[in-house]
């Protein structure tokens, strides 16, 4: 049984929910009743789940997380609503980096460790109207940092004495942090965003949610195939997701072991899994690259509840929403309520994605 089973709205409302789901192109079996929206909450545009109404207009942050083995364990990753994993360089075994989109960043105590960003991340963060949080990056970022839609915070976050090399010691906090070993103090998101003068609420560049969520949890039906595991062609990280029949979610693993958030001790797991086929352009001999994320159409897969369907996706502009389409029905893709993992797989190894 699913661990995320919500109190049902009954009678006529339930019937209306199912009708709306069918109109949205859901083809499958309903697994739970509609999520109950209580006083003071609203349905999050990032997860389709009820959260505090005080967050409704708050912009998310998009945090760049180092995914080198030496950066493990990660702290706070399970607080993310959406996690992207993508090749960060054509060098070093095509090592990946994570971009974590977090709506309730006021609850962050320690998140990271963080690392530099790439041009692709500016374009992805922009569609969520997110403030991009990172530590530096190559000069290829400069043109994106000058664009009017960009709000980013680079470097200067909390340094923890964790016994590692300096590049693995920087973490994002919400409030200011004083290192008890060095006595040095660092500003957190609250202070940094205020000092930069960034709006904490959605601004004129926000084009609206890019994900359509089912009001009820469902299992993919027409045209779907079994998806109990997916292995991704990220050779450095050996990234995989395995369907957990007990929780009904996909547990993430890398470096041949389950990924565990050091803050909670819990395995990182996702309700929805997207695997996107995307070409890239190598920018120089050092391995710097950019995904050709602006595309009129490409292919992919959507996985949920142990089933998989083919999808298509497109993105027209930096701030433009990524549009996901169910390739079986030709209708907008409908996500299950919950967290989402998105892998951007280079087109030259797309045929090495293994779904079982």
C-alpha cells in the first residue's frame, strides 16, 4: 500500500475528480482518493500536494548540489520537491550534478554541499522563476547572469568543518550560521536574498506551473509497460532508481548504494520519474558543455507506480515551461502527486537507458 494515502473527499466531489482526471488524459487505475485541502493550505504547483498557504506565491530556490562521491553524504536533499540530475561535464566520466528545486526554503537548516552551475541550469531554474543558488561556474555563465530574468546567489554560504577538502564544505542554510570551530559567521538565504533585493514572490517572468497533477493517485494503464527499475547511462555515478513496492515510490541510488539524506537518515525517493532525451553542445576541450534544452520536440519516459509510458517534451524559451505530453494519448502528461526526479540523458547514449 502507498505511504502517501490522503483523506478522501466523498460523493459528488470524488466523481468530479475522476471526470477531471479523464479529461486530462489519465488512462489507468485510481489508487487513492482526492488529496484533502484543509484551511490554510493549497495544492503545491511543484508536487500537487497540500502545503501551507503562506507559501503559495513564494518563489522556489534551485540549489546546485555536488554529486561527486567525496561530497556524500548529502544534507537536505529530501526537502527538494524536484531533483534534476544531468551530466555536468564531458570529462571525469561524465560526472553528474544535481539541481534541487525547493519551495519551502525557509525550512532549510543545511543543504548541500553546493557547487558551481552551468548554462543549462539558468534556463531550467528560470521556468520555475527560481533563485539559482550555487558557487561560481565557468565564464560561459556570464551572458545568462546578465539576463533580466536571472536572480542568482553565488558562493559565500556556510562552511562546515567536516574534515573534507574545502570544495566539499559549503552548505546552504536559511538563517545565518557560525562555525563553532573557526568562529566565522555566514549569511543564510534569508539574509542573502534580502541583501540582493530579490523578490521572494513570483515576478513578471513566471509563466505558471509546468506540471499537471492528478487530483487522485493513479497507475498508468493504456500503452504502459513494467518499470521496476531504471539504470541511467551516467558512468561516473552509476545512477539508478528502483521501484519500492512498499512505499510505491522510486528509491534513488548512486555509486552502487542507496542514496540517504544525512539529515533524516531516510532514503531519497520519488513518486514521479522523468527520463529526458536531450542533445548537447561541448563548449571547449575542458569538458564544459550545455544541453540543447530549448527544443521543439524530443522524447522521453515517464515512470510512476512501477509502470512506464513514452512521452514527448519541448521547451521554447529560457523562462518558458517545459511541456510534457503523453505519447500514448497525445494529451498533456499528468503527474502523480509527490516529488519528481528528472534525468537529462545525453542523446548520444540515449539507447543505453535500461528500464526493467
